[in-house]
């Protein structure tokens, strides 16, 4: 009594578990256990590579932070020199009327306001 020509008499399925990640790959497409093992290892390798690529992309995105394009409307500071004098930092709302000092490179108060995250008015 024959059940069919393609009935396999031995079990050739292979299950591979990658313990560190918990990934499980099952392969039973091929006729031999060795072929199934080789194919399962290739599939496991590809899945592990995909996981690593995804992890690296997430790490890069975390390091890079939110991307804000440099365009009009994203200004950091305003300089008014006429009819009155004022420098305003839009990130911290820090203002000073000592435009000459800021233009000469004295950025200490501006940097301090930014680093401290304080909102307020400067001198002058």
C-alpha cells in the first residue's frame, strides 16, 4: 500500500533558535536535513543582519535628533541697529541693547541664557 510517491520517510525539518535574540527559523522546504540546515542558517543570518541595520539606524536617528531644515523662519537672533539698538535671541527671549558688544563677539550672556534655558531680559 503506497500513500504517494513524494512521501518522505524521514523528518528533514530544521528549527534553529538564536539564543541571544530569541529569533527562531524553521525550514522544511528542501529534501535533505543538511540542505534545510544551510537554508535556515542563511535565513537566520539575513534576519540578524536586518536587526543590526535597524538598530544602527535607530541609534543614528537618536544621535542626530530631529532634523530642522535651515530656511527662512528658523532664525535664532534678530539684530536691530536703527532707529534703536537691540539684539534678541529667539530661543531664550534674551534681549540686550548693547549691540556693539554682541557684534564684537561678546556672546557670553547669550550663551549663558541658552545653556541655562532661562527666559528673560538682559542688560540695557
